[in-house]
């Protein structure tokens, strides 16, 4: 009798993880990563490269991924963040959509041109990216290597 109960628990465990909401003061560890009360969180649907450099129209390079992390940290401050889990990545991090005061932080980082929509995982923030690109916001004002092509060297725009 114990074996079916254990099997059922193991089958339901991923659903419990995905239903999880992590809430608290966040520490920004990267432009797309947070930590809340010991839980490592990667923001769903967006993609920077942690050592990403971007190039301004003048040709001068700048640390756009580092600046994105600062912007996210400044935005969050010491106020609470709510992160709704979507998945667990291969590193054991919770993949989540995070919000603060009802504002989707993932979407706002893409809309403001600090991050790109990670199309390989989701199409959730493509509209925000399109808006940022058309408005020539932040990283879209110059050129950069798209995160998933970092090793291949493809430059955008």
C-alpha cells in the first residue's frame, strides 16, 4: 500500500513545485536572476548573458548586462517581490514570473530594452521586445550579441 502512495507523491511533486509562489525581499544576482530566502530564481522568458557587452552607436562598448542587473536591483529595492514558479532549470533554479506591486518585472525589463525575449523558451515577451526595438531603447540603440548566439558571435540589430 505504501508504494502506490509514494509513487503518487513523486508524480505530484513537479506540480507542487510549479504551483509554488516565492515571496520576499529579493537579492539580484544577475540581470535575469534573483534569490529570495535561499531560493535561486531565473526570470522566465528573458535572456541576457551575464558578461554581455553592448556597443553604443559611437562604437564604445559598455557592460549592458551589468547595468541591467543594477537597474533591476534599483527597481526592486528592499520591497517584496512575488515570483510564481513555471519550471525548474537544469541547475535547480526556479524559473518564474516575478512581479512587484502588480508589475511584471520580466516584461518591464524587456520593454525597457534591458533584456530580450528568450524565444527558445517562450514567446511571452516578444511584443515587449518589439516595442523596445522600435523605440530604440537601451541595448537596441547600438549592437550586441544575442544571448543564445553568444558563442556563435551573431550581432544584433
